[in-house]
C-alpha cells in the first residue's frame, strides 16, 4: 500500500469545536495514526459509526452524546485522510482496498465484537464489505444513504458531477459541501468544525480520490469483489435496517434493493426521512432513538 508523504492536521485547528467535547483516542494502523472517539462504558457491546466523504466524526457528535448517555458504548473513527487521522497526500494511497484494510485493522486492534454497525455514504462501502467478510463480528447493521455497489445500476448525474468536481476543482469547500447536503442550516461554528481537518488543498487527497474509487462498472475489479461478497450478505439473517433520505438523489432506491436481497431486512421498520444526504445533521434525534432500540434488540436475539 502506497502512502508516501503524510500530513497531520495541527491540533490547534480542533480547539473548542462546537458540540464536540469528547476525549480523543489514537491508534496506529499500518504505520498511520487513526483518531477515534470512544464514549460510554468500555465493557459494553459497541455501536460503530462510520462516516463518509467529506465528513469526519464531527458528523456524529449529536448521536454520540445521546446514545452514550443511555449506557451504550459508541465508537466513531475518523477514516484515514479525514478528521484528526493522518492524511496521506497522494491520491493513489486512497483506494477502496486501503480504506477497508485500515478500518478492518482498527476493528481487530481494538478487539471489537458483537458490533452494531451504522454506516453512511463511503462508510457503507467500507462497513458492508467488512461485515460481509467477517459476519461473526457483527450483531446488526444499519445502512443510511449508502450501498455495497457492484456497478450494475445506473449512476445518477448528481454523483457524476460530484466525482468530477472533487477530482478537478482547485477549491473544495468542505463546510459548504456538507451544508449542500442538509436541510437544516449550519451555523458558522459548525461549518468551521467541518473545515477544521483541512487547512489547505494538500490535506484533501482522500476527498478527491474516494468519489472516483466508487465502482460504477460491472467489470471494475472492486465490483467483482463486491459481487462475491453479496453472496455473504445474501445469507445475512441478523437484523438489517435501512434509514434513508427522501432528498438524496444519489442513493435513492438503494434501500429497496438491499431490503429485497438481505434476509435480515424483512420485518424491520425501514424508514425514509425528510432530510438531506447528511441525515445525521437533519434528523439526529430520531436516528439516535432508532439506533438505541435497534442495538438493544440485537443484544437480546440469538
């Protein structure tokens, strides 16, 4: 795996972020420092929250606070290239495989098991692949505005535009991008927090690379891997829930597809919210309540 030059965002950029009072934790994965939050009792079964592009664990700040207050352990890593984690500068370092390997290493190094997975956006591409490879580590899965793609479905023009913009634009305004994917208006402090990990364009290699790493053709090697892993998901009988947004054109329909393919999906209370792509900003109270109930139920089922 190529990493080359690595940037690490200066700590002062994360001083006094709004609604983000959590203690930081760090772990080294394949020579890279990964940042994560770990709130709630450390001996309890964990809820694992995986973010996507161009977000970081700040996206989950409200969910972490609400869920952990009920006595549930909540873990939210920053993907490599995001948040307070190390940022390999070369876009070639940020592949589908490398990000799956980094999060897999994170799970194994922390010895996480009996995990309730909540994954969103690129977090779904990563999380679903890991769950398909290691189903025994997970007790339940919630997917929000995400998918395990195989290149078989038509790509929405909005995603093609995002892919082009992220790769070629000299300026990637992270806070404004998050705002464009929410209904609720973010205030200046929240936009500052989303911008905090990225002092300059050199810190944004992962943001540039990952949209182009989504496999959109059937013969893409990553599509072929995911097709094989769908055989595993096709046998997933543990609880599987989809929580999607009505106002997300890119992932629209992915929830119905997964509900039809995954045995653990029928009978679950699948929902679509009036929200933007970043549903964690628009509907965090409802999401938190659903995750709490889902997690507690997963712990009681055989």
